[in-house]
């Protein structure tokens, strides 16, 4: 432990006062005459700083109790003018963070305390927005579903055994649950932003965010709208293109998380298909057509445990079929199982391909081709999903997927030859 010098003491007190300044300034701006302000928080942080320098646990405990008692008395005296104890809790947090910032024996103390103080100030500042979000925007069903899913993730995942089990070592509980978390998290990100930004920012933002939540749901939604609003056919086609273009960077993200070698090998075809979608969407934007009115994707909350468990079961079944077929017929069987797995999700192909790449039982070329075949199979599913739409919508959806397939296949063939 370094010796306490005047320079170290001054730096410790300065770090502690910075904590008081960050949180106290926010409380000063948010409060009125019945709220403690900047000066009060600076005094609290100064007390915490002195305690941090002296390194006496009994003094720390006595000072913390004193700060809590003073603010408790203040709250009691002003209870008719104020509701809540946010400021009192912020004062206790300020003392603790100031104590940490002044703990000179730890090199990480000051930056950690300052970082936490910034986060606390941000949450204090966002109090009204968070209140509106939780009370008025997020429904009770969405909140309960999200809470249940997060609880299951936090409780179940650490308890799951590592390793592979069953015939052909097809079942890895931790791997299955990782993919459930990954896919659900990506979908929830799209659902969350689509819910709060989509309708405000327009159809294209809605298409992007709806596609991030579920490209299949977006395709179906636009198909139904094509019959309801046939005069908006070009605009709906463009919305479909934008929503499904999201699938290519989404697939790359899953690949990058799972197996970087496979992600790099698949980067060029995925990038070419994404660029094709962007170019087609830009062309359709300038094509004379009636603008599409505002719509909501109405996606279901993906952070509910039922759909997550169903996806986990389908994922496990697809992995079993893939590994069993490859054990019986060799690596070339992955081509056929990719077409089956793509009907569930492209990730069902990525998982066994990544496992076999790590065990050197599969070549990178076969794995890359399998991912692209899964995308083709998934495209067939989208075409079937588009059947409720008009004949022209179905034709355009089919033509777009054929274009993507040709571009992706051509780039894959060219990169394989080079």
C-alpha cells in the first residue's frame, strides 16, 4: 500500500469532491427549496473523502450512520412538501462513492467511482422518462414477460451442465440456451425500438426495426397489407426489401459471436446480398408510387418464456438431425440438413457447423455453403408466408429472393475460386 502523502491526499479529496459535484449538481437542478442541493452533497462527499483517506472502518460506519440520520431528519421535517426518498438515497450513494474514490490504495478506485457516479447521475436525470416508460409505455404483459425471461436466464444458465450429451453428442444445454438468449435478445432489440421509434420515424424505420425483430413477421404483415392497400404496392415492396435486408447483418452478427472464422468466410456473400437489398430499396424509393401510410408491425414480445422454449426445442431437434445425418452420410449431408434447418432459423445450421469446424471434421467451404443454403431455405419459408398477399406481391417477394440468391451464390463461387 502506498504511503499517504500530501499529493495523494489532495488527489483523493479532489476525486471525492468530483463525486459530490456530479450527483449534487443533478440534485440541485432537479430539486426545489425543500431539497438538499449542491453544497449539501459536496459536504457529504468531503466527509466520505476524509474517511477514505484515514482508512478507519469504525469512522466509516459512524460517518455513514450520521449522514443517513441527518438526511432522515431532514426528510421527516419536510415530509409534507416532498415525496419519495431519492435524494436521501443519492446522498448515501454519494458518501460511499466518495469513500471509494478516496481509497488511494486501489488504483482503480477513482475511475470506478467516477464512472458509477456518472451512471447514477444519468439515472437520476432520467427519472421522469423512466417513470413514463414503466407506467405508461410498457404494458404489464410485456413487463411480466420480460421479467420472467430474464429471471429464467439468470437462474437456469449457470446451473446448466457444460459439454455435449446424447447420441452423436448433439445436445449441449449451455449451447442451446446461449442461442436462445442470443436470438431472443436480437429480436427484443428490434421489438423494443420498433415499439418506441417505429411509428414516430416512418415506414422505413419501422421496416428495419420490424425486420430486426422478425423478418418472417414483417413479410407476413406486408403481405396482408398488400390486399388491404393495393394502391401502395411499390411502397410495400420496398418495405419488404428493407425488412429482409436486415437478415444479412443479423446473420453475420450470429456468426461472429459463434465462430469468427466462419463469419469472415461468409462476410463477402452476406455483404453483397445486403448491398443488393440497399440498392434495390434505393431504386424503389425513386420509383413513382403512392407513399405508404404509417403502420405498426405489431410484433409479439419475444422476451416471453414460451416462444423461447419452443425455439430451444426446435433448435435442439435441428441440431440432432444435422449431426445424425452427418455421422451417417458424411459432411455432405450438411447441405440437405441446412435446407431443413433454415425453415426454423439459420442459427440451427450455424451451431453444428461451428462445432465441427472447431473439431476439424468439416471444411470452411462446406460450412459457408451450408449457411447460404439455410438462407435459401429461409427464403422459401418467407415466400410461403407471403401467400396471403396479392399475386403481384408474391411475385415480387419471390423475384427479390431469387435476386439475392443469385448474387450471394455468385459472390460465394467467385471467392471460393480466388
